[in-house]
């Protein structure tokens, strides 16, 4: 059976993955609309910050894997930081 066909809920990190990809896609679209040096710099800075937060979430989930309320709140907080 495939990984997604077992009927189990995907892990919390997939929520953060989806959110991060969406944020990077929106920033990429914005940078493509007005292609100049300032927009490229804005995209690079936003991408670097998003990547760092995403990698931190992946690391925390990989270390602890407790699936408790505090870990879920931390992930929601980090996603809010990405959106903010």
C-alpha cells in the first residue's frame, strides 16, 4: 500500500509544508509581476525567512513527535509568523 492510502492522518508537518509552499508561491507570483531588483531582493529575503521557519518546524516535529496540544500550538504559531 502507498504511504497516503493507510487511512491515517498525515503528520502535522505536512500542514506546515503546504502553508510554506503557498507563501513562497504567492511571493513568487508577486515578484514575477514586477520583475525588478527590489522585487527579487524581497523574494529572496522572504524565501530565506520562510525556509528557516519551515526547517525549524521540521526539526522540532522530527525530534519530539509527541503529537500533543503544545506541539500543535507551536506549529500554529510558526505558521502565523509566516503569514504575518
